[in-house]
C-alpha cells in the first residue's frame, strides 16, 4: 500500500516520505468521485449515478488526488507511523505533497532522548544562611516606615515630606498621558520610582498652590513612544504633610506586635527573616543541584515540545497580569510595545531551560527507580479536594479529573526525585523510590 522512507533529523524529528501505490490511489479516487456524485448536482444525471469521467472533468484529477491524500492522512496515519517504526511525541506536519505519483512528506516530532552520564560522584554543600545586622536594621526601618504618621503642615514642602496633589496632568507630543487625582508623593530625591526632576519641581510648594513645569521623560519610560520626550506637567497641591517616624524603643515594639521590649521584637524579626532565608537557600541549593545534573546530561528534544512549554508559560502570564498588575492583557502588550507572538518568543529561553530540567529529572527518577504509588496519589488528591472544601472521591471515582491527577503525579515525582538527588549530593545512601518521604517544601537532608 505504501512505500516509506525515513530520515531521522538532528532536530529530534523524523521526516518520512510516503509514496502511495497507484492502484490504491485509483481505488480511492473512484470512492471520492462517488462521494462527490452523491453530494453535488450534475445536470442530466441522478445523484450517485454520475460516471467517473464526468466527475473528474468537473473537479479535476489534481483535486481528487488531494482529496485522496487528505483521506489517507485521516484514516491511515497510524499505519504509516507503524510501518516507519516511529514513536511520535506530538502530531506530525505535512511538509510537502506530490500528486503523481502521490507522495507525502511528513515531519514528525520524536520522543526526547536523555543521556545522564555518570552522576554517582555529584556532591554539593549548601551555604548556611545568615541574617546580618545590616539586614535586621533595614527590616526595622521598614517597620518604622509602615508605622509612620502624617502631620499636616502649613509651610512649603521640604525633603522628606509627603505632598498630596489634587490634580496631576501631563501631556507630550500633543497627547495627555497622565490625568490623576489625589496622588501622594514622598519628596525623596533618591526615589528612582518618580520621574527624574519631579521631586525638585514640587519642593517649596504649599497647600493650595498650582504649578506648571516641563520635564524630559526618561529613556526607559513605560510607553516607548514617549521616551526622551518633553512633557508639560500641571499640578495642584491639596496638602503637605510632615512624616513622623516612631522611635525604635520598647514602646514601638509593643505597638508593632505586643512585644515587651525592642530586643524581643528584634529576636522575632530575626527568626522570621532566618526562616525566609532558609527557604530561599533550599530553593537555590536544589536549583544548583539540578543544574549540576543537567550539566552532565545530553538532551535532545523536538521543537514541538519547546512550543508546548512556551504556550504553557504564556497562559500562566496571561492569567497573572490582570491579577497582579490590574491590566488587561492587550494593554500589557501595548505598554511593552510587543505583539503576543513577540512576547511568546521572549519565553523561549525559560521554556528550553524548564523543559531540559524536567526531562533530566524524569530520567534520573527512572534510573533511580523512583515512582509515585496510587496511595500517594490518592492522599495528595484528597488533600487538594479538602483545600477546595470538596468531598473526597470514592476509590472508584479516582480516575476522574485525569489532568489534575497527572499534574499531581508529576509534582510528586519531581519532589521525590529532588529528595533522592539531595541525598546523593550529600553522600548519603539512596533510599528505595517507594519509601522516600514526600514533603511539599522539603529541606536538604541533614547528614
């Protein structure tokens, strides 16, 4: 039926050339012609009773051959893959079609190939985290900022004051790009979040005053079309407030968290900072471990998997932008001066990195005999339902929500694999894959 040749490409894809026997093509063309004769009207003939050569004369032999090619791809694609001995990881792409003899060229993404190499001597120590006095002082200063009070003053605005603008309007290139009310600005010349020159323009103003001034917008301004543009600002001052920071003493500690002394507040703050630093250190340690394993591996994968990963990352960003930035997706793209396709392409480096890490860790888990039991899946699945305040599934219903179950399995497998890699890096004996403890935020095992 087919004559197939296969070429395995360096891109981890197979290019198969399928030449269809002419007898098969002619039989299929007869069948396609009968279908057309039954669906369309031919003057002088009853539907379904139109001679083959009449149908060919109307639609043309090339069109019939294309119809045959489409039908063969729909009905015989699996047979083509089996005959070519190809294991695809995704759908193939028809790259070329030749009508006589009917020949199809199909590009097929292949399963990735991972060679880990020798990792038995992989060793890595975690840098112990610490909280410095400077970091503690900065955290205390942040607490002071949070408990700062504003005291209205009648004098002109000075450095360190907060000025409230009842109106801020700005235009450049004939376009109004800012029109806001009740804007609070702390007059700190070192604050790089404020447009350069803005603080100097506001210093010395008093409540009730209005001022017009010009500033050059910075070259990294959020709207590309306005970068380096001359902008005219109009402001109306509603009030000026002196910011009063509380003293760092026992009274402050009691206000912040019912601590009896400032030293007690410092101890609590240091403990919470250390916990955060330890979590960050664990994350950095595990990432370094994974990168060390990746560095010893050779990984080949098709572009199809990268495209899939890029799309996954894009969907995550599209969900987070409105939630975290309060911006519609199209406005986010406009402010960045990009189309969605251009933004998707910026995700390629991360997509390739994450894909490589996933593949390497999966192969490590396979080599180490690490698996996820049905019992572990059930427990984590029921935990998820409990978090959502839903009833646990009966065992017979566990096969439902397959996508969720697969995601849980991948997460558990990754966690168990990282725990095994952690033990390896510390020179500890490996555990059987079934008995590795699973924790969501597992720390490196103490030696």
